[in-house]
C-alpha cells in the first residue's frame, strides 16, 4: 500500500489496504478459536488497534491546540472538507471515521504479509471469523511481520512484507470512534489524500466476505471516481497537475505489471515441466525490471519511487497488484450503467456482494480464475 504510498492502488506496497480482519476477527472469534498461535495473533491485533485508537483525538481539538504545527493544521482542515464531500457528493457513510487524528510515531499503521507459491500467482489466504478469508495477514509490529514472512519462505512460498498506511474496520467499530486519520498518510498530495479517504470509507458500503479482489477493486473504483471529481471541483491547478503526473505514472506501472502478470500466469498454466517454468520465469522477471528501467528513463524523468518494488518483485507482489485492480474496469462500467448515481451503484454492489462469487465475476466481466 505507495514507496511513499506504493499502494499501487493497492494501496501498495502500501495502502491500504484493508486489514479489516484484524480487530473484527478478534472481537468476533477470539474466545472460539483453538490454538495458542491463533489466540496470540488475535490478541496482538486487538492490542494494536486499541493502542492506535487511544492515540487519536478529535480533529477540532488538534485545530484548536496552539501547539499543532501550521502545516498539520492545514492538512487536517483539508481532510475534513474531503470528509464532508465524501458524504454530500459521493454518498459515503456519515459517521465518526476520519473525524479524529493520531500521530503513531511510525511510518505505517500495520505491516501486511502476502505470499504465493513459487509457480502460482494466487495469494495464500488466511481465514477469520466475520470477514472470511483474505489474501494478507497484518501485524502492528514489523518484526512480527518479517518473522511470518520468513516462516512462509521456509515453507516454499514467495513472501512480501509491505507497510499499510490505513485500514478499514468496515464501519462496525463506529462506537469506538471509527477509523482515524493518521500521520502515515495525512501529508499525501491532495489528490492522493482524497483517494485514500474515499477508498477506506467505501469498504463500509459493501463487503463480500472472503473476496479480497472484489472488495479492493470496488474501493479502488470509488477512490478513482471520487478523487478525480474532488480535484475537478475543488483542487487547485497545481494539485490537479501534480495528480495528473502521479496518476499517469501509476497507470503505466499497473499496465506494465499486469501485462507481465498475464505472461506469468500463462506460463504457470502451461505444460512445461517445473524446471522449464523456473527458467522462463527468471527471464520474464528480468524483462519486467528492464521495462521498468526504460519507463523510468524515457517517461518518468528518473522517478525512483517504484525502485524498491521492482527490486523485490515476486509472485506475491504481482498477485497483490491484481487484487486491487483486476475488477476495477467492471466496477467503472457498472457505475456508468447506473448513470453515475452513487446510491444506485452502491445498491447494485451490495447485491453483488451477497451473490455467489461466480455471479459477481460474470457481472463484472472478469475471469473467475482471477
């Protein structure tokens, strides 16, 4: 979740994105789960989220505090205008989320672990009460996340640890103050800050248990539509220009990665023996990195923000990019089919969230295998 915020629309390696399983699973199922490891993980999740909430204060308190730095004061004020816009124009939930702010003293809200087999792109999943199975496992402590990744590598998986600037509790913890604004993303460029807020709020609109691709692609579609509208209606010329440059790079990054993901998927499904697949896989990843260098040199003016991602690229990281983007075109078509009416769009998305997975994929024009 991108590297400042490599959410990749992922909210890549950064955002976002969506470690909703953490507290919800703990509250719903801590007492019912067997095994010390499971109880220990869920206890870690509860403690981490409660600690985060304790550091959050209402935005008006920060604005009224003479010790609040002026740059932070301005960003918080901007965030509240975006929050109001999310309700009035995008019809997103009007609740306590993103009305408080916390300084965590760290660069990420949580660190997610994702993993995939050596010759597959399908992400390993972890299953929890309430939210179902998801393609990541989040930790509030990076060392714990790295230890989990090492354990997975020892089992033969390709693993990745990435920082997540924000996550959603699906609106089910509004009674605890909802999801707060955090230092991990408050200083994003204006367009990216808007997208972050809109993305996370959209998880409160519809959620299909156990379908990470559906959930994250829906949120990504809402953030794209909402972020572009916000900038068009409220952004300065400078903010719009900054966003256009950033978004062009992001889309080119995603197109490149998804192209090679398709090539690798075809390779892994082929009849080649494992040795042949491994050799061709190495060639494709080398070509992917060469293409990145070409883009960086010829179109990105030397922009180095994706360097770390390409240096660590593996099956898990490619699977993660797909999770946030695979169904976005289908959701955008669905929005257009509802004549741009957010209420009708959300109603249709909620209907799909309750439908069988195969029906969801057909409705969004996607291959079930993705």
